[in-house]
C-alpha cells in the first residue's frame, strides 16, 4: 500500500468511527449509525482445508456452491437477522485448532488425529471447547493415509526406511498411520529420521530427493504418484484402522446459534448429495478451485473411490478414536482423561436425518459405487472388487469396465486416455492403472488374466501363491490386450 492509499484509508476509518459504531456480542455485530440500531449481523467463521479433498462437502465445494449462505439467507428473511460467513483456509488441522482456541473460528473440519487434539486442547476454555458433530468422508480400511517413495527408490518395504528421512506432519493422520505401521511391523520409530513438514512442502521435498519417503494424508500420496514423482510403498489400509475427517464446532457458539447449526447441517447435506450425484463434475470443479489435478481428486472422490462421503458418525469411528487417543496421549497432544464419547455429539445429525439416522449410521457401503455395462467385454459392471473405469481426453463422461483385464482392452482402443482406474487385486484399493504393478496369470480366465497391485510387495505376495504369474509392464499389457481384441 502506498502513502496516498494509507492516508485515504486512515481518513475513511476516522469518518466511519464518527458515523458508525460496531458492537460485537456473541458473534453478532450490532451496527449503529446516528444512534439508530440497525439489523443485527451474525458472523460465522468457518475454517476448512481446501486441499484436503475429502472435506470438500464442509469446505471447498460448500463455500463455492453457496449452500450455507443460501440457508442462512432464508432464515434471515424470516427473522430479520443478517448473516455473514467468513471462510478461512488452512494447510492442516493444527493451525485451524489454534484459531478455534482463540475463538476466531466457530466451525472447522479436519482429520481424525487433529480432531482429538482439537477436542483435548480446546476443552480447557469455556468459550473454545469443541465437539465433533459430523463426518465429511472416511475409509474404513485406513487407505486415505499412505507412504510413498521416489520412483527409483530401492525401498520395497517399510523396514527399508530404517535410517532414512521421512517427511510427515507431526500429529496428523499421516503421522499417526506411519507410527502405527512401524509399530505393527516391529520397527522402532527412532530408527527413522522424521522430518516435520506441511504436506505440500513434503511433496516438493520428495520430488527434490531431499527426503526418502513421504507419509501423508489424502490427497498428497496419490498426487505424488500421479505426477510421476514417486510410487506407493505402504498403504495405510494395511493397518486396518478406519480413518476419517469430520466437523467440529465451538459449543458456546452452537448453543447460542442453533439456527446456524441447523443451516450448516442442511447445507452440508445438500453439497454432499451433489457430490454423490455427479462426482466427475465435483472433481473437476474442486480441481479448478484448488489447483489439484482432477484426475487425482476423482481417484479419491469418484465412484468406488477411496473416500465414502457420508455425514453420519459410524460406530467404528469410536473404536478408531481409541487407538488414535493412545498414540496422541503418548505424544502429549491429548490428555489421558479426555472423554471421547463426550466429545462426539450426533444430536445435529439426528435432527437432520430423523428416524433414518440409525440405519444410515450403520450402513458402511460407499454411496458411490461404480456400476453399468461393459460393452467391450459384454459384461455387467456389478463387482466392486473388479469394477474399473476409463476417463478419456475430451469425454464428458467416463467408461466402465467389468474387470481390470477388460479395462486394458478398452484402453487399447481409446485414442487418448486422461486417467484409468483399477482396484488392487487383493485389497480393492482404487489405484491408477498406469502406476499399478501388473501380473499376467495364465491360469485365470481371459477377463481376469491381468492382475493389478498397488505395491510391488503385494504383487510378490500374490506370486507366492500363483507361481505361474509373471510381471508385465502396463504398456505391454495394453498392447497384448489390443492384439487379443
């Protein structure tokens, strides 16, 4: 700002102070001018993480669509109250929690590890104490957190990271997953050199060979893979502990503004339903807003993707929280007496869904399943463990394939492929076809002959049981499929 602008701003502030006084009480601004009380304005501060793409229904897309503002405007029209939503974007959960402690954020979304840290750290303050009120997205296996290494790394398993530098964000879901993985594989975490970095910094560090591995949360591991900067070493799903992101609110704010909370929940439901109804359009829009490649977003947020978008609080989450708490207590981030059931409040969800809530909470099926008919193989696409998908350049929609082998046939006849997705043969993990480890199993039926795996270790495990299976490059597999018709 130059001096003229500075003086102009100073004069304006002086005039406004004389003409307009603003008094804020409990998040409400009462604007008065010439002694007359104007309509009250309720300010709602929402914190979110734009690049954490399984929270877009409580952040990036919710903000972009304006569903929350629309709900508040409708309330305001009936009550005479004005509402203003202030959106604040964060790189991770830790700084968001700091702003909630300062009461600068009323509603926020973050991952499971930061959620518990948030609840424990805020409870010391009456005006900042929070509660978890909804889920944004989840993966019951835990595959939203993964470890990647440079493409040319010699590491084939976690033990190979001993003495190596691993980038992660301390206290994050990625950090927790990595610690659990090391522990379950009998590896001392002290034997690994942990580098505490924001996800974007870590992604750059692995590309620049400044670290030997990256242990992070959605979408950073697959983003690194898609950009040909690394390959998957370990899937957090192998820990078999659910991972999820959710919404927290300051209780004081929620108690003072129940109409705002109802509006937020309705808006979040509308945005969630929009993602489920048209995941491809949602992925493309999030890509435009965040700069993250939509092909990566669709890997997670598409049908049969890594993320299940569901607002309900699943019973499995409480069990996962118990494991998270043990880890965070050890780190000193959460106190041992922190009450998890007291932190979780499903009241707003029950009000939103009514009698259907218990059934919805018990249902763990991904609401977006990949289905249709495969006109290349002439088969129905009805098995989530086999269903695959091709996104062609310039296409308005994607094409489905009944099996990974059928996908190879479709890729062989597609002029230009934007992205192709297949499930891991054993785990069902959705992966990029051109980054999978492929085996050709001559003992399998033709439509199941090619087997994709997320990691080399997974492929070797399969080969141990199927000795006739051989490794085949993706391009070769596509070429063979073209020749076979």
